[in-house]
């Protein structure tokens, strides 16, 4: 009985209810509820992925586009290296006065071809990797783009 019941029945001794023992020091277990993902059957991304895995004409066309983009990038970077490094000997042959310039006691041709070429090649390689990854990301975005 509660305190209100005691007032209702005068003269009656108050009953004491057993106090529940405190829980042991075990923590409460959390229940994690995960809703099932609902996927649309036949979405564009699923169809495109199946086209790629089954190697159909559409999948071949998509992959061929990626390969062409990567090949075009490789050609552009190769042309940049060819003009950048291959043009220096032509410059020194056409303008011999440029080839005789000295910087810190070192001839300019040796300085450019022996020292400056390496940072140039590292920069071209870094740019190639960045642009190739961008091509691949564009391809992935195209394949996984949801249907509108």
C-alpha cells in the first residue's frame, strides 16, 4: 500500500512492500535496430553495372570510352614532356648564344637537362596521376549515377 492508502484506513498498520534489490553493476544492453536497405530493382546503376560485368556492347562502349580518355591523357602528357625536354636541344642548336650562358659557373644546357629536368618530370607524373584518377572518378560517377 502507498501512503495514500494509509490515510484511507485509520488505525491500520502500514504495509511495507519489498524494495527491489538494486541491479548489479551490469550495464544496460543497447539494442541496435537496423532497417533493411530498400533498393530499387532495375535501377540505372544496377543495369549499367550488369552491362559492365556481362561485357555487353553497352559495357564495352563505356569501358572503351574510359580507355580512350586515359590514352588521350597519356598522349597529352607525353607531348608535354617531348616539347619540354626534347625542345631544349633544338633551342640550343638554333640559338647557340643561349647554350653558352652560364649560371653559377654551370652551363645552362647542363643545368636545365641535368637538374631542372627531374622536378619537371615529377610534376608531369603528379599531374598525370591526378588527371587519370579524375577520369576514373568520372567513369565511376557515370556508372553509379541514379536514374532521373
